[in-house]
C-alpha cells in the first residue's frame, strides 16, 4: 500500500516535470535528477554565500547549486543574479570533478570515472542552459511549495480534530467522575436517611 502511494507520488512529480519541460528531452533528463519532491526538507537552510564558501573548500558544489536554483524560485526579481551564480559554480564543479576523474582513472576505477564524466557533461549543460533550468525549476518548486502548504494545513486540521476529540474525551471523563461523586453522595444520603428512620422507630 505504502509502495503504491510512493509510486503515485513519483508519477505525479514526473508528469509535472514532463509537462513543464515540454519537448525538451535533455532538459527533462537533467532536471529529473536535480529536482526534489520536498525542497524544504532536502535543501540546506544555510545561506547561499556560506554554502559557496564550503563548496570552495570541499569541492562539492551541489548543495550551493541546489540552493541557488531554489532561491531563484523564491525571488523571481533576482533571477538574473542566480543564473550568474549557477554559471559561476558550474565551471568550478567541472574543474573539481575533472581532478577527481583523473585520480580515479589512475587507480583504474573505470565505472567511477564514467560517472564523473557524466557529471562533467551535466555541469556543462547546466552552464549553457542555466536560464531554462531556473525557469522550469521555479515553476516546479512553486507547485511543490503550494502542495506542501496544503499538506501542512491539512495536517494541522487533522491535529485540531484529534485534539478536539481528546478534549471531548477528557470532558466526558470529568463529567463521568462528577456523576459518580453525585451518585455516591446520594447513596450516602439515602443510607443516612434509612439509619435515621430506624433510630426514630426504635425510640
């Protein structure tokens, strides 16, 4: 059941991306590896500048690129700035990846070298098509954020209902306890009244 739901989710995500890419198969192929179903959970909360600094040291520019693509969706007025950021990061990624590729080729790791070769091609594509990537990614992420917002609201409503039910149950319990006490008190009063009657009869 869970697996079917996941498959349906992926199909929905896939069809949205296909629709946004139209007949551009290369763009679709690239973005299908780059887009996140839940960008809020997947993309770093750190500032883009900090991620870029960290990438310069580590050679892993992916978190900074992801952040730039996502922020471009949030700030359409600054799209040009983010296109430049991506076009700056892509060659740096290529350079770092080429160095890693040379290293693994010397070690004879052909599969790893082939993977790195594909990554270099992807980065070249990113640099050339940064504007198209951001245009499609922005629409995709805006759609995802609307869905996530609806999910949050739906979850919030469910939680409110659960809380209301809990509150009702608590009220029921409190009322039941009060009723028990009232009945207990009435029983004591009846006993006391019977004792009083008996005493009066004896006298």
